[in-house]
C-alpha cells in the first residue's frame, strides 16, 4: 500500500532528524510524533460510488 510506504519513510526521516537534534524541547516533540505515527493503525475503506 502506497500510504504505508510513505508513512514509514516519514518515520525514518523523523528518526534521522531526532538523532541530530540538540534542543531538548524539539527532541521531545519529535519523539512524541514518531511514537504516535508508529502506534497509528490504518485501514482503507472502499465504498460504492455515491449518486450513481
């Protein structure tokens, strides 16, 4: 699934950014964002076309 590919890519980018971050506040924010993204579950909903 394309979305999951890019989601994982973004997580990797944030993790690389976190390794080089020197600000404690920004490090904490990045860590929380990465953690949230890793815990998020995704599903695809396909419905019939409306107004058909």
